[in-house]
C-alpha cells in the first residue's frame, strides 16, 4: 500500500477548485471596491453627482461582497467538524 492509495483525489480536487474560485472572487470583489472609490473621487471632483452616486454604490457593494466572503470563510473554518 503506497502513499497514493491514502490520498482522496476527489476531495483534493474539490478543495483546489474551491480555493481558486474563492480567491478569485475575493480579489474581484475588493477590486470593484477600489474601482468604485477611485471613480467616486473623480466624479465628485468633476461635478458629476449621478456618476459619483453610481461609483459609491459600486464601492459599497464591492466592500460588502468582500466582507461577506471573508465572514463566510471564517464561519466555515470554525464551524462544526462532524
């Protein structure tokens, strides 16, 4: 019996795919927040209140998605292990 027989390949692949998707999702959410904050500043200085409001909405949604993803990840890690 070798080491290969002890590795659950399906679980390993599932874990790898989940981590890549989670990492990409968190990066995209935070990038949207940064983009929204930068555009908000530009639109506010350019006297474009509608564009500034839209950019602020993008920033808030990005930060909310980022915080929710981090919270869900922590809850999964410390959750019931049965």
